[in-house]
C-alpha cells in the first residue's frame, strides 16, 4: 500500500468509528455502587462524601445544585476519558521506533502526554469547585470513560497514531456537547475551562492528523533508491555518493 492509500485508509477507519460513536455521558452513575471498582473498602477512614455526588451547601459557586451536579458528572466523564487517553499516550511514547518515529514522534507524544496531564488537572479541579468528587480509581475511570484504551500489544506506529487521533476527535465531540450545555445553564466558568481545553485538543488532533498525511521522508528515499528510473538507478550508494 502506498503512502497516499495508507493515509486514506487511516481516515476511512477513523470516520467509520466516529460514525458509530454513541458519545453518552454517565448521568445516572452517582454515589456508591457495589459493582463499581473502588467502591468497597475495609479501610477505616472518616467518610465525608460519596463518589460523583455534590455538596448541597458551601460549594462557594452560586449555581443551583442541579446545575452543579449535571456539570460535575459530565466533567468527571471528561477527566476519566482524558486519563484513558493519557495511558494510551504513555504506551505509544514508550514504544516509538523507526526512522521517522523514534525521536520526532517520541517528543511529539511527550508533548501530548504533558498537555493531557494539564487538562486532567484543570477539569478535576473544576469538578471539585462545583462540589463534586472526581473519580480516581483507574478501573472505574476506564468504566466511566466514553473512549476506551486500545488492546494490549505492540502495533505499527501508524496504528498507534490513528488510534490517538480517533481519541482526540471523540474528546472534541464530547467537549463541545458540555460547552453547549454549560452555556444553556449559564455555567460560564465550566464553559471557559472546557473551551481552553478544546482549543488545545484541536491542536493535538491536528498534529496527529499531519503525521498521518501522505507526504513522508521515507517516500523521498524510495524515489532515490527503489523506484524504476530513479536517480540512483537501483545501485549502491557509497559514502562518497558515487554509484557502483
């Protein structure tokens, strides 16, 4: 498959998956649930508030409790999804290899990873400010996340980047839903936080899309060495650049 076909195939897979993306928030999952990981403990601790619930008073933000709860639950789903994205970025960062990937993609994915940590913190803090309890158990986070981690194992770098781009497009889709809802509820604080996150995620998605584009340095080397009628005429190039 040539590079143009690879790029088209990548986008066809992403578009198909996006068309099947339900994109639902977990609005009914609030409070303790014995079936959820991390919701049962034998530790002796002083209990103060159930998970994914809202303080009725003393939140310090003058929004109705119903608004604070709706926004906090959606925000919590976002931070769970971003945590799943972070775990996948970590894996891809560790496994970068190849002439075009080992250095350039290694650094690119590190930037994406760092920006994702920043966004998790921004959204988690907004949940707390609304009087909520952000989900922190890793298994529960994956359960609540509207994106899911890829299956374990090593795959091609194109597969890795395509999966990351699909995550970014789904994150953008869901962030826009909450931004629209926050405006409708006059929760402009949540809207401002998420708009800042959205602009950054759009940049990250664009970076990944650009990596998957059909132009490549490898194709340039193909032109020199592999193709019929090429400059090197399929010969061996020595250190002095003379054909043998």
